[in-house]
C-alpha cells in the first residue's frame, strides 16, 4: 500500500488542522510534543517494540550490548506512565523518553542464552561518539531506504 500526498493530514504544533481530511490519532500529542522539543526532527513514528517494552516492564536496565546500542551510552530513558498520551503535558513528558528496539532485541536474545555481556561505559561512550562523528549509522539506514525504494519501484527507480 502506497501513501500519497492526499493521505496526509497536516497539523500545527498546537494541534490545529491545516490541511487534509480526517482526524488526528488519539495520541497525537506524542508527535506534536516531540516535534516541539526537537526542531531537528522531521518525523515521529509511534511504535511499541516488543523487545524494548519487555525492558520497560521487567525492571531490568537496558544497556548497550552491541555497536549501534552505544549511540545511547548515556542511558536509555523509559517513559514510566502506562496511560494514553492524550494531552500536551503527557506528550511533553514522553518527548523526553525513547526506546531502542534493536539493542533491546539483542539483549533479550543474550539473556535467554545466559548472562548478557554489556559493553562497559567507557567503551560505549567512545564507540557512540565515533558513530556520531562518522554518521555511519545514518548513512547505513539511508542506504537501506534507498535500496528498498529501488526494489519496490519508487521515484529513484523511475517508478511513480
């Protein structure tokens, strides 16, 4: 299923509809408040990853366990409120938290095999800083998006 321009509804940061047909999802304050808090962010995806949420409900602390997880060497905040994010106050609180699914998935697998071997704090800080400097993870993700676009006939492949 393709998304077209007419499928999108545009709102301002106060939740006022500017363009399009339809109503915002119930937890639209998540998107508005993340965008308000982070002007460098252009898109918010609302996702409940199975492995990362396992950490939020287990009492275990998710720490870096592989290279990409070192991007979050300073700690991975968890949004502690299970209620719907249906107003600006809850949206603003959530904008200060995020989950890191890939690292959580690997940690869950490792825990099933025995004691996870976490990356120590100093190594994680150095590796995370190197990833940010090199912008490697961002180039990797963008290359995957471009490859998928070509595979499925997007504009880069001459499709519609």
